[in-house]
C-alpha cells in the first residue's frame, strides 16, 4: 500500500490499542506501550529448564522449549488472544510473533534450529477462520530469525473440539492420531521448532511431536506464545 494512502487511512481510522482502545502513537503497533509492558511475561526463555519444559517432559523427547507470556483468564493476554483468534486480527498474531522472535534471538534460542513448523489447523477450520494463527506467529518468528517456515509437511486429520470439551479430548487416546506427517523425507535429520499459540496440557504438542518424529533423526524444540 502506498505511504500516502496508509497515512490517509490512519487519519480516517486511527489504529487503536487492542486492549485499552487508546489511539496508538508513532512507533506503537497493535498495543499501546503501557498494555504491551503490562502483558504477563514468563522471562524464562533464557533458562534451559523451565515450566514449559516441565509440562512437556516425559511426553515426547525434545531439545528445548519455552513460552514468552502467561495466559490467564480475564487478563490482558486473554484480550490479546481473543483478538487474533476470534476477531480476525491476523496482524496482531504476526506482530506478537515478531516481538517474541526478537526476545528469543537475544537469548540465542534459534541457534541450531533448522526450520519453524506451526501446529496445523484442520483445513475446514482454517477455511472458516481464514488463517492459522500459529502460522502467523511462526512467520513473525521467521521474520526475526531468518529461518524458513514449513506449513505443509504436517497435516491435521481431525477438527479441533470446542474449548469446553478440550480437557476431555486432550485426555483421550485419539489425540495421538490427530496429525499426519505428509512428507517425512523433507524433515530427515532436521531440528524443528514446533509453534503453537497457547500451551495447555501439552497434548497437542505431544501429538504433533510424535507425528514429526516419524522423520528419521529429527530433533524437536517447542515454542508457545503463552503458557496457560
Ligand atoms: Zn493499551
């Protein structure tokens, strides 16, 4: 979009903070500085052993794992997640991916990782929403790390259940057959960073991870934007 059209649009429809609704000033994107600063940060991505690792430990073998925010109900983070999950704010998902990418780069988190792979949505769900929010987060991370994003090797075979049924679903055995690795040869010997928006019980990461490990010599690491 040419600069002057963007400026005109900004004048007519000034961008607002997705949390507090205040008009954004130059240099701010999606969130005002106060709301961005107030998001609950984990600050543990520099630690090799952290609560994300604890959540995934014993489920699937992995190299490193982290999240940069905490997800709490009725918090700023819930507001942010709802905006990009249910209100079509794809720019916000990408923006938070770039923000996370910057934090992770500083700590050398991307070292030895070969590619970034978002947790796929079922194709019907993606069609309905119009995008996969984890893929947008992954693209934001890629923007800061220079790593490629692979959105095609892993396929989701079943629809995601509603949030309320999630607990039961995640405990079920079926979760293990949710994903299928389409082209294992592409991922042989690669170190893959698997990306999701929120980490809850870890069952989705586990199911994805197990599908990915069908590729010979594959190594896994995990990133979630938020830890619930
Ligand atoms: Zn704000």
